[in-house]
């Protein structure tokens, strides 16, 4: 199921970012993860913070492709993407950008496995 969600997210490469959008052709960060996991048969809440609360938290050493990557500042989560392996994520980052594969740029991340 996580691999399928990863494939769905990758298939949306180039789709434009739009705040509050959850597909099928425009996304914000949690909209992309919501859309990808729904297509893979799992329901997630709408926001990154709510998605984090619904995952099984895993250490970086235990992360696997298809896990969610939550970016945080202190205890506040501000971004989410889908782990693609090799320190990269699929994500929709901000206005003016498009869904893309990108290297994780900070150590301030938590990982969550969708069950």
C-alpha cells in the first residue's frame, strides 16, 4: 500500500501547487499525501499535523519508501512529503512550485508509517 501511494505521488510530477488543493491536478503538501494514500486504499486526515497523529512514528534508521516525512520547527509541523528512498521525497512545497522529487534539506524531520 505504501509503495502504491509512492507511485501515485510520483505520477503527479509537475502538477502545480495550490494552497488547499488535494488533486487530481493541483496539490498542496498534505493534499498530495492525502490523494496518494486514498488512491492506495488508505484514508488520511487533511492536514500535515493531523496526518502525523495518525501514523506510526518510526526512527530515521527504520524509514522506508512510502513513509511520510514531516518537517517541523520545534513541536509544530509545517510540511509533509512521501519518502522515496535515498534521502529524497515527493512533495508539493509552496506557491509557484510543482510536485517534484527533492532531497531532504534538513535534519528537522519526523517519519511516520501509514498502517
